[in-house]
């Protein structure tokens, strides 16, 4: 059963009993269990909401000046304007300025877009796409090649039931799916001067933590390849492809690309006394695979140096203890403190036989502690398999 959240932040969420009481009163409790129409998404950003709209465990890391968007400051007016055109990229529009031929590519389980245009021209279109789709951007960094949205709620998962249709907007803000999503977009320059565009999804869900079902916590949920495919299709249309062409390419599975040698996957090893991960691939493919593995994990890429095979990252360890707010902080709606983060370098070295060795270094470039390195490398190795 879907749950309600209550605004303003100084009040607790209305729990299951209140939901059932209200829905029974209107004779429509069972309608809350209706299923989501496949492929239907309608996101509402949590960025300007009250604390109940932003999961405490999902508090964004402190922003840095490198992520500031020049002449592109988000405002309530621009956000509302973006909300009004949420569906435009999917249902009724193609890009006003076509940036080049757009191709839906595949390699194994991986899907991405290839555009016959340089990344500098593509970047602005991709930024507009996410804003038009109902998201705010927390990372907008062409140097690193990453755009990242804030946590947002897919309002399409809330059914248009008797209650909502009868009372309209009066109670609409009380509904909550108990799920939040965010997306990272990686734009990589190809050897022929084009751009490869990857979208990765991260999700969280609110779950009960007590037998009495009176307390909840936010926990990660698996990435959703279906959502990634939906936004790749919509982005194809934004970049100039027709609806029919986009649907046809995705229905066919995309253009197969056989790159790299991924036999055997990634394995944890010790090289010269240092914890490492090794896997077979040419450097170009290895560099990209590690970047996507970072995108799918609790890493924030702050910088990169491809010539040296280095990613400069911040890592938030999900197993670290969080500082919970006190009684009065909770009463005022304050969320948990963000997870502590540490800066590292992720180093990739490729041999003549295309054997890649990945290690974890401290911020100053010295080897990371064995325990830290092993924990981080295991996370990345799981993503590289």
C-alpha cells in the first residue's frame, strides 16, 4: 500500500493507519495497490521540498565551486516551468536543434547513445533534457564529463485513484511512493570526435525498521535498467531522433559493438604487496568501465587525468555510522548528518597484454590503507563483473 507524507516538515508522516482510515472513508483503499503503467515516469524534484520530501540518508554532499553552473542558477520559477514540460521530451517533441545522428548502442548488458557530434555541443542539450524532465542538477561538470540529478520521486507510481480524482490537489501533496531516484549522465569523447552518452540509475526506498511499523529508514534498492532505457529513448528524441526511430532502435536492442575483452571479469589480487583489482580490456574500454563503476557506486568524481589513468574521487562509506539528530532537531524536521567522505585516487595501469591493474591511493598519491583499499576495490570489482 502506498504511503502518505505530510508537509510541512515539522509534522511527522501520516502512517499506514491514517492512510487506511482515510481511504476507507472514501471507499477506495484497494485502489492504492494498482500497478504502475509500464514505462510511465513523471518526476518531481525533491530539491526544494521540505525534509520529509528529501530522505535523510540521501542528503547531498556539500557542493563545491567546481560544480557551480555559471549563468544557470536554478529558481522556483524555472523549476515550475520545467515541471510543465516534463512529458515533452517523450510524447510530442523532437530537438529544435538536431546535434547529429543518434545511435542506440549495446555491448553485452550495457546500453548507451552515440552522437556524431563533439561533446561540447551535446552538453547543453543533455543539461536541458534533465531540467525539462523535472530534475534539478547537483553536478554539472563538463571537465569531468558528468551530470548528476538530485533525488526525485516518480509521481507516476501514485495511481490516479478515486481519492486523487475526487479531491484533486487538496491531498495530492500527502501522497508519497516511498521511493527516490537519481541519475548520472556520463558524456565521453570518442576517438572520431563524437560523443558517447551513458545514463546510470541509483534508487532508494523507505522501509519499516521496527516490528510495530512505526519507524522507517531509507535503504538502497537495485538500479533499474528499465528506467535507464526510458531516459535513453527520451534523450534520443531530445537530440533529434524521431519517436519512431528511437523506439525502433531500442526494440531491436541497439547496434552491437564488440569492444574490449571482458572474459573472466574482475578479480581481487595482491600486486607488489598492494590490494588491487585486475581485469582484461584495452585501456580505452577499461577507463570507461571504471568510470561507470564509480557512477553506480557511492563515489563522486571530482576530477580525472586520463593520460595518467587517474580518477580523483570522494567516497561515502555506506557502512559508516551517521550522526543522528537529537530530539529537538527531529522535532524541527532536521535530517541525519550526511555520511562522512574521504578523498582517494583510483589508479588504472594497463600492460601491453591489455591486463589492467586498478589500485586505490590516498589523496596525496600514497597507497591507501589495506582495509580501505580492499573495501573500495570490492565495491568496484562487483560493478566491473
